[in-house]
């Protein structure tokens, strides 16, 4: 299904709402305190959403759903419980650039900087929707308190800590009818959550336990180009193949559905806090996340006897093809990740405050098992491969201070360290379901990176209406112990160290009681991740074929000009932004050498400019929040792949918009209608994927969501909702969910 709604119409809606903003009372959420991971002064645009906003207006089954309607953000969530592809996209960073944003929960890093791309999503599963108190989003790399990964945005989840005894329980059921190509099925999910917390004197604690049992729609589809078939009668005649066009509009056949996940996830979060005094607190956080998933295929192909065909020589309408052993893939994953965090901080609001924080994220168990033998025999076992990432993870340490020498100055400063370790080994096994590894590993990637940083920034109110924030960040990057290996060869990579300084500056002018004007400028250096450096392949001579340990870091200069008008109960914000990125990291083919090499390479220059409008108010009795973003993001220079010059940066649309309107009939019943729009986009650097509405394509979309919430009593409430109400079929390489029904029953004490 497609829509005729244009971005111009959405922009006009925002403009109309702004023009009538003062005709009715409006609302705004006031944030009284800041979480530990944010600096005391924010020199950039910040957007927030509270627990009440989420409960009232969003069908939130995962923590990332809280970001769904915030300006210029997109999380590539493919199904409920998507643990390995739900990456965050921001103003000038697409969903292939997961390392260009930062996600925290109570100051603990959840972003996965072991790599950059779809399989390195933030560890959203360490936060359940029920424990969220508030989410803050900082746009751009304008605070010296954050490293180069903040070039897109910093997301900080603030979770609950009780002041008295409280108990919460929620049951959620979901149902998705799904029809695409030769698939016509229904996929269901259920989710249970239970939380307890209390405070006794100086001690407070909170425990949150949840389980998600989710069936996602098929995500991949074995295909064959029509032109690749040999004309003739060779092969087993089959029916059921679906004719279509690929993302470059070449005719092809879709042979079945694959990678349809059934995932069962358990999450435990425990927090314990002790107040040494009214102004000093220590907090320990423990997180445990388990995931058992099955990826299963379904062939559309049938032989003359009506039996499914998964492998061998086949014939479709007089053309012969050969199906490989793994075209229809079978996989199981068994994951257990553990997180620890410890923070001690003061909050005197006096001359000096300090904070010390440390965290560890550990892949305690991380195994992928996949079949390598033909189906249908592989359904019950047989040869396969075992990928083990146990021991992978990261740890962080930070010591921060705030000095207030006088009324005119507030100085934030600190030291931070982040260390990442990748350990990935693939080994054959005689039983892909439960067998032990056999023989020599077929591939092995390992390596470590770490960043040690010093930063300082001074917020100076040099006149009654004027304030400036000046800062800088020094970063020392170290990459070492890098290994790329296969069954017969191994490459040891040399150590690398590099130093960078990133200046930051912001200027704010309070033009009137209602108008705030602000300009920000910041440099960000995004270091290559362990995977980008070391995860690749070797040829028979032991030479690297698909990775480059000498990649340069991305270097970006970002600017932002903002005007924000305070309304009676809301605000209107207009922001112009720009970004100039040199040595951007993308996978591409280097045409300057023979034989040509395809791997992650540095793109010389990408330039982005755009405008963002955000509007929050009460209009005709409706609580309205909305945004419209226009972006022009182009590849300016790319010597290794000249065909990409002048083309759009992948997965950044020209137009995007969000809107949410809630009407409260009384203090018990509310109804919400929300919508999201994204214009045409591309996945390839040369923009050759002109057909977005195809498997592996990236399409435009317009989706509407609705939610009705009713409070039965002081403790009990119910909610009914529909996501993708208009059943829009849209793509980001994989198909997104179609219309999904959500029902919730909730208890709060």
C-alpha cells in the first residue's frame, strides 16, 4: 500500500499548528533533574519524552520504541525483540552507521562499538519499557563530555528508583497478519513484565524482570535473477516461484522465505542505591539478558508431487537454476549477556561536585549455530557451523567533576576510558543443533581498541542575556592485538595509536522572555571499530581480501543554528544544521586497483545540510507533538568510486516527519493517533537501487499508529493499539512489520 500524502502537506500542518498555538492552553514537560551521564550544561538541542508520555501514547514493546516519534530519529526495528539489527539513524547518519550515535542507560554505555552497521545494534534489551522514567536525546557532537560517536545523537535512558514501596506488572499480546510474495501467515507475540522496588532509610532498590516470546515475519528471501537461468529442460520442474523486480529493477524470482525468527528473551535488571548523605549516593546496577532464537525457512517451490523443494537443480518456466545447500538457511542462537555498573556521585549544587562511574558489558555466552547441509534433512541435524563470540565485550571508566567558581562560570571536566574486545571464531560441527566444534576454525577475528580521553568545557554567562559554552576534548586511540585468520592462514596486525583534539563552542542569546537563539559548532572524530579493522578474509597467499587495518577515522565538523519560542504550554523550535565529514567509513568497491577490492573504505567527503522543525503544544484540546525534517546529504568526493559523486548518502531521506496527537476524555480515558513519514532513500553509494519497494531495497513510507488507554481503577489499566494501522508495506533491506495489533493489561501499586 502507498500513500499520496506529501511532505509539503505535513509541513503545512506544522505551520498551521504553530500559527494557532496561542489560541488554546498548551502543555510542556518540565525536567527537574539531569541523569548522571549528562553534563550539567547542554550546549545543543535536546528533546525528551517521559514515562507518562510513553504509557499514554506509544505501543512500547521494546525500549527503542520510546524514540519512535522524536525528531529526525529512526530505529530499524524489524520485529518485536529485534536484538541484532535495530540500529539508530539520526539527522546525517543512516541505519548503516550505528557507530555514529551513543545510547546510555543511567550512564552505562549500551551502544555496541565492536562494529558499525546493522549487526551492531545498541543493547536495547538491557532496558525494559516498564522501567523507563524518561529519555533524553542530545543532537550533535557539541558537548566535550562525549566522544566522536556522538556526532549523530546521544540517547540517555533514565530508569526508575523508588521513594517508597511499589510493584508493577504488565502483560502484552501482539498479533500480526503478514502477506508478502508467497507468504500468507500470522505471527504472534507475548510479553510479561514484573517489577518491585522500595526505599528503607538510606537504602533503595529496584528489580525488573521480563520475558518476551515473539514471532517475527520472514526477513530474507532466496532469489534468482531471471537472466541467470539456462534455457532448457534441465532440473526438476517446480512451481511456486514469485516473479518480481529487484532493487535495480531487474526481473528475478523469489523462491521462498527465510530467516523467520522465533525469539524468547529474558531480562533481569537489579539496582541498589545507598545514600551516604543527602548529597552523595552510590548506585550498583546488574543486568542479565538471555536470548534463544530460531531462524527457519519456508520454500515456495513445489515439485510435481506437491512436495517442497529446498536444494538441487530446478527448472522454472523453462529456465534451469541450482539451489545451494544454504539458500534456505537454518539457524539457532543461544546468547547470555551480563552488565555491571557502579556509580558514586555528589549533588551538592555547591562549588564542587564529582562523579566516578565504571561499567562492564560481557558476552558471557554468544553462539550462533547454522546448518550447512541440504534441507529437508538439516531440519533434524547434520553438518553445520558454530560461531562463538564468548568473551567479547567492553568496559568503561569515567571520573567527572563540576566546578562552580562563581555565578558567571560553570566548568565541566573529566577523564574517560572505553575499551573494546572482539573475539569471534567459526568452527565446523557434525551436528549444527547441539554438536561440539570439530577440527580447525574456518575463520577467526580478534582485536582490541581503547580510547583514553580528557575533556573540559566552561559555561560562561558573560552578560545578562548571553551565555557561551567553550570546550575541547583530547582523545588517545589505541588499536592492538588484531588478528584475521582462516583455516590455513593468519594475519597479525600492527598496533596503532593516534591522538586527536576536538574543539566545541556554543553561543546562546535570550532575545526575550519567549525567544532563545543558539549557535553551536563541534568537531567529532569517530574511530574505526574493531570489526571494521580486523573482521575480513584472507586469500591463499595470506593476503587480506575484505578488511583494512589501516582505515582512517571519520572526521566531522557539525554546525547548528536554533531559534526556540516558548509557548504558553509548549514550544516551537526551528533548527538549521550542517555536517562536513571527511574519510567517512563505508563498504564500497575500489575501482582504482586491479583486481578491484570490495571492503570498508574511506569516502573522501560527504556534506549534509538541513532544516528541522519541532512543535509541541495543545491544539483544540489535543496534546500535539510533531516534527518535519528536510535534509540534503551528498557525496562530494570519492576517488575510489567516482560513480558515487553527487549521489545521496545512503539511507538518509530528503524529507521525514513525525506527528502524535492525544486526546484525554478525562483522567481515565485517552486516545492517541500518531504517524511517521520518510521519503525516498537509497542503500548504495551510487544510488543504483532505484526500486525501494523490493527485497534489499530502502523505500519511502507513511505509517499511522493508534492507542487507546483506559484506567479501570487506581491500580489497573488496559490499552489497545494498532501499529502500522494503514498496513503500509515498506522496506529497509528487510521488510518492516505490517499491521500489528497490541493489547495490554497493567497493574501498578
